[in-house]
C-alpha cells in the first residue's frame, strides 16, 4: 500500500504501516462492494468498494445481537492502518488492554476516497461523485449490516475526520451503539480558520491551469502549496520549534516533508478528501444522540483550539455527553494527540465501564 500523507496526523507521528510491536494479532482484511450506492450529492456509483481490516471475532448474545464490535474511523488522508501503530494499537489492542482483541471485534475501515477503498484516482478523477462524511457513515453502516452481519456496536470511535463521523453516527443511528468517543473534533460545521486552510488547498488545486478539470497527466504544481498547508496544521508550536530552531533547519524539515509527500500524493484524491467536510453539520442532530458520549480534544490542537469554546458549549446538548480537553504537556502532540492512546486510554476505560449493559 502506498504511504499516505496525513492532514490531521502528519507522517512524523503516524507514518508507515507496520503493526504495533506487541502481542496484537495481525488483522484480517478484505473488500466489500456496495451495489448502486447513492451519495448525498445526488450522484451514484454502480459499485463502491470499501476496504476494511478486523481484529478479533464477533460475539452474539442469546438474541443474536453482536455485543463486542468496535468501529474506529481514521483521519483525513489516512486509512485503517493509522490504528495499527504502536502509539495506538500497542496501548489498546493487546492482552489486558482497553480494547483487547481477544474480547472485542475491532473494525477498521478505509473511508470513501481513502486507502484501498474506491477513490478518484482509480480512474474517474473529477468525475468521481462528490462524497461527504454522511456518505462515509452510510457506507460503514451498510458494510457492517450487509457485509459483516454486525447489528450493534459496543463503541463508535474516531480521530479527527473519524471523530467528526462519530458525531454523525450518534445522530443518524442513535440506537446502534452503546457508546461514542470522538477525538480531536468539534460538533459544529467547519468554519473559521479550519475552513480557510481547506479553501486555500481547494482553490490552489482547482484554479491551477495544470489541473485540466482533473484530467492531468502530471501532478499539478499547486500540489506543493496544498502539501505545505497540511504541514502547517500538524503538531504544536513547541514541538515544531524544537525540530526547526533555525531558518536553515526549518527550510530543510519542510523541504524534506514536501518532497516525500509529492512522491505519493494524488491531487484528485487530496482535493476530494479536503472537500468531503462540505456536508458536516452535526449541530441539529446533537439532541438525537442517546448513547453515552465522551469527546476528547487537546489544548494544543491548532485545528480545534479550545479557546473557541465550541466543544464546551455544544456538549451540553448531548443528553449523556461529556467532554475533556487534555492540557498541554510534554506528552501531547497537538492535533496528533488523538493517536497517542496513552494520553486518554484511562478515559476510554471509564466510558466502557459507564456504558456496560
């Protein structure tokens, strides 16, 4: 699988695809094809492929309800291998850990337009349907119910884009899960600086004469600007300053990152991934969420800065909702803190205990 660039968890923290060096079992993986998939943009595909990985086995109660399934959704530009890294899987999936794969049936999907799921770069390019977060949630729901026979989730969890999708899950399928844990996300429409940096990427690509309506034969030069914008949103300023203490070192770090990313990044995939937040607006549905929900952000997250007060305000509308903002510390990693499970795995344990049947 090609190495993925990472909008919300840059390669420095989540690059590579090696399985965590622990007793975590290797995942099984497969594709499921959804027939005649309709998108919220009123477009459709006769076949939409969703790639997924699983660890563990489903367990059913006497009524045939699956009681141990956990769905975890990745960030923008990534895929399910994000959660096989030591800082995540090595803290959660091993024996005796919060999501011990011997006890839980863990499902890691590649979202629409990501990883090995159907993507614009597969051939349709700019003719690929305009997809959004609601489409990804619907595709996951159909994969679970039609493809895997999962009729209930013990937990819906996600990081960054996946965290936003967890809010959507809670509102659209309120009785399908026992608990929800969105990380590094806000339950409100994309706006402000978050929207602005996305627009810079979108406009740079779409207005590039080399874009050719998506039918380019070489990656448009504007892709460099887009990748540089992604770099700016990662980590916190303290970590960045330590890694880039001089002008020369700053340029060298940025140049290495950009050169590495340009080897594998496809402009059409990136454009669609950034634009996918167009339909994200969970606010009207927050009152529909019935399962216990724990939202976790970090104080040094440049994407979801706590000084906005949005999480603290909106969580009050979730009947069984609670929010935590992890303070800045030497252990936090800005927006990327969502993948460092040691920071919040005890909170996950509390959520699982509080939502146990």
